[in-house]
């Protein structure tokens, strides 16, 4: 088990912000936000306009981005911004 320093945490936050902003741009959305569920090691990303897309369309757009910006979460979920 490795210790996480403040610098590591800030780096992870920046990586998450880059991921969220990239996905926001890919979906041509004006707004996006995220939150982390530390209990289940999940990242939940809310993106404006996802409710208008099918799951297949969301996956087709998001998969290459998620593969490229591989973050260490057990689960990353994309949901419509409410």
C-alpha cells in the first residue's frame, strides 16, 4: 500500500478535471460536473444533454476518451446532468 501525498491528490484532481472537460467537449455540452464515491471507488460524471442519447451513442463517444485518459477507478459512470 502506498502513501498518497497532497501533490498526488492534486494531480489526480487535475486528471479528473481534464477528463470531465474533454468529455463535456466531446458531447458538445455547456455544463458538466463530477463527484467521487470513495466507498465504492467510483467516479460519477454528469454531462448536460446525455438524456437525448442512447447508451450505445454515449459509449461510442466516451470509450476512446476513457481509454486514453485511463484513471484508476473501479467504475466511471456517465449520467445526464440534472
